[in-house]
C-alpha cells in the first residue's frame, strides 16, 4: 500500500507548520484552562485569626457582623456584633441597608464556613470583608469574651 510521502514525512515545511500550529493551539488551550481555574479559586476577602479579628474590632469604623441564625446568636455572640443571618434570601440587601459600602466588615459564624461564604458574597457586592477563621469556636477557645445580651 502506498501512502503519500508528505503525510509520512514530517520534515516537509507544511508538516512542520501543522505541528507548530497544533503545539501553539494546545498551549493556548492549556493556558486558558489554567487561567479560568485560577480566577474561579480567587478569594476576594481576607481571613484572619482571633488576635487579628480582635485588633480589627478595636477600629470603630469596622462593623462586626454575626451571620449565624438568631438561635445561635442568642447562645452567645461577640459584644457589639450585628446579626444578619447569611442564609436569608435577602442577606446582601439587608447588609446594604445596615452597613455603608465604605465600611469594612468583620464577619464570623460558628466555624468560619458560613462567614467565608457571606464574605465572598459581600465582597462581590463591593464590601471589604475580613472573615474570622474558626468562627466563634476559635474565639471561645482563645478565651475571648462572649455575651448573651441582645
């Protein structure tokens, strides 16, 4: 069976150009995929530990936001925290109504997961947010004050 010499011989100029094109296309595709994955994984808010969160609270312009449920809040919360449950459908709208857009928000929940989700949503709405890693669990473990008063 005879085959076309140009197809078998990858040293011809047209075969070299085709190989170059395929390599460039594959490289471009790989870069696009990596950039997309990197952009999806970007975090638009900060995480901080208990000492960092306590330092933030010393700044009177920072709003401390508890994003847990009312029942969790009643069990104990950080003094001065504003309660807005992040699982409510109108969570972002409630925050917009309560907190000026130029104020930094320090958020916490029970373990830091819900507040990270809330921080992401608020950061997308234009707020500068800082999430307490470990939530109120970490706060209590560090023996920081908690109140049951409304």
